């Protein structure tokens, strides 16, 4: 008796992603269409506040060194993968001007994923290897429920945890060690 095999699953396309309603976040990870709800308030607050804290000194050069372009939720196109990190930054030495485009093929130098129970496994197991493949130098994981910041640096083909802080720590974290970041502002309601 011959065993019947299941038909191969169709790889999702960018057209599939474009068909997702605007009130959802859609990504293509390893050929699969992944749809997530818009972030809840604690997630959105941590994401927005982190972007504000870093944009002033690093993107605008206010009380800091400048030299970066920092964006909330940019769409990144890496081969067949389409990812949307919560916040990402490019050194101006690599991206001298902000391009007027809906998506970026140039990998950021740094990015942050704000974790939630529905996205943490995907952020760590599915997206992190893609970020390593594309040579993103630093990845931060912010968890607003655990009130932690985890900093990872690319080390060869994988990421290595450099440091983890929690609660109301005041810190200087790669690649933004030029300023002190107060974690408490990310959790403030």
C-alpha cells in the first residue's frame, strides 16, 4: 500500500501580505505569512518611548552624537522574508539619507523587538536567525511585562547576549552607550 503524502504547502507571497487588513501587522518569515494584532498599550508605550529616547540624541543630534536614522516599524525586505521590527536604526555612514520608500532592503545596524506573549517565540526563534543572516549588528529585546531590556551583539553567525537589565535600571547599552537610558520611562503609564 502506498502512503499518500500531503501536498507541499504554498509559500506565501508579498501579494498575500498586502491583502492583510491595515489594522494587523503582517510579515513573511521563511515562506510563511505571519499575522499579528496591533500592539497592546504596554507594548506600544515601550516602543514609542524607546524611539523618543533614542531619536533625540542619535537621529536628531540633540544632546547626543547624532549619526543615526531611527524609525518605528520599518518594513524590511530580506530575500523572500519581510520583517517589521518595532524600532530600527541605521548608521548614517551606511544610509546617509532617509530614503522615501515603503520598505528597506539595507539591513539596519540595530533594531529592537518589544516582546509580548504572542510574539516572543517568533521574535527569538524565527526572526533572530534572519537578522543574523542579514548582519544586523545589535538586537535589543524589550519585555514590558517582565520590565527587562536584553542586549545582543552579532558574534559571527549568531547573537551573543551582552547584558540584561530590569525594572528601573539606569544603563548605557551598545550601540547607544553615549547616553544613559533610564528603563523606568519605558514602563511608565
